[in-house]
C-alpha cells in the first residue's frame, strides 16, 4: 500500500479502473442523444487538479460533456482523477485541437460563451444559456486563444470587485456552470 499511495493519504482502499476511450464519434453520439446540450470546453489547462475540479463542477451542474482543447494535461492523471472525485470516468470527454473543436461547435449551431477577463464582454448573467451552449474557459496563465474571440462568440466576464483580475479556472467554471443550470431550471419550472 505504501508503494502506491499518492501524497499523504491513507484512505485504506485501492481501486483499479479502465480508462475510458472517448473517440469523437462516441462523444458525438452521446451529445446527439441530448436535446439541448450543455458543454464545457477547457483550453490549455496545465494543472491536473484544476482540470479535475472543472470535471467535478461540470458533473455537479449536469453538463453533458467536456471538451479539452489543446491539452497540456491528461484527464486521467492521478491528480485530475482525485480532484474530479472520479467524474472523469462518467462525463463524455473528447480532446482535440481548438480549431477542430470550434468548427465542430459552429457546425452544430452551439452558442459559444467564452470567458474573458478583458476586452468587450457581457456580464455572465446577461447570457442566455438555455439553448445548446458551450462554455469555454482558458488557463490562468495564458487565457484563451484568439479562435474563441470571433464575432460569432459571446465573450462573457465575471465581475472582479477586488484587486485581483481573475479567478481560478475551476472557480470561474463553477460559477458559469451553475448560472447556466439556474437559467435552465427557471425554464422548466
């Protein structure tokens, strides 16, 4: 047990899991079966713990899938798995280049809501998340690439009222994901 422990943890159990193989075809099949899909897109996330936390938030908010753009980290890294509380094994995921994912989303008429810290943006509460939507988040170090800044993309922002200019990507994801869920629950009530 000491040989396979990761960090200072002694939960007392070990699990072996097969890594899911999510091809684009399998991902698309799962999404196509959803009438009004809600997707998370993360670009160039370098910290496995942050990636896992985004998965955890996406699962908790009832998202239909996670798209990883220009990946720097494996979603099945031990830190990602631990931070996700195992949700990386549950949510459909696909990892491809940003241009391919952007094109795929546009061809399927997804609204793209990209989180930006500056520039011409709209408050996150002013976006209508009730239609098929992909919420796009970038790394804290690099932000998003320019592909996510076109006129057919909605640039959203979270208010920064203190001295900081950004939030941890997983915190921003949680806020945006739950706003989308809140709006959709108002529609169904």
